[in-house]
C-alpha cells in the first residue's frame, strides 16, 4: 500500500463515520500547516470540502457554496495529486459540482462520501473506522449537537471569544491613537 499520512487517514475516518467535519478540518489543517510537500494546496481543497459540508449541514448555504466552489477550483487544477491520494479525481469533481447545484437549488443536506479508489486505502480507513465503533458510511446523527454545532459548543470556545474580544479592544485603541 502506498503510504498515506496518518492525518489524512484520520480525516477520511472522521469524514465517513460520525461525519465530524469540524475534526476533519482540525486534523488535516494541523498536518497541512506542517507539510512541506507539493500537495499542500490539495490539503486545502480537502479541508474546504469538510468546512463546506459543515456549513451546509448547519444551514449556512452561502458559506457552503463558497467553500465547495473554492475546493473545486483547487482540486480541478490538481487532479494528479488527488489521484495520488487514492481518490478518483473525476468522480470527486463531479460530486462537488452536483453539491454546488444542490446548494443553488436549496436541496436538503445529504451526506457525501469521497470516492476512494485505492483498495488498500479503503481497507486502512475501514479498519481504523471499525476501531471507533462507528460504521463507515454512517449518516449524520443530527441529534448530536457536538457534531452538528461543534464550533459553538467546544470547551475552548470561550477562550476563542475572549481572544477575539481582546483583539477588537486593541484594534479600537489603535484607531483612537491614530485619530
């Protein structure tokens, strides 16, 4: 089997089991920030798929459309890199176009699977998914607020809000000094 980064396998597990798109974003963003390989933009495209689906599932159609469209633009130019990650690039791009059409037609959210075409990668992801106890390909549990609304409910959210408030106060002070 071709070696895939552990963060990528984790991304695929979160994506296809509990549909924790917030964690997909977190785990792959951490990897991407440290990546020095030529696939850096592909990681951004995959992150944007997860972020777009997170927004769509929460009813933020504009945010979803923006992210999915940006993802398509990135991945369309990097088909070979997408294929090197064990995904069917053509099928993925078609899924993204279909998703954009659904967003524009206000079609209700449905889960999406990424088209994994490397059998060894599929096996590795399914094996790791089995360890979570959640079925690969399971549908979103809309009753689980930590999956659907994670960015507003996670414990460190209060710290994020406090930091933003401090930054806004500092910005206001700088404006007063320059006035």
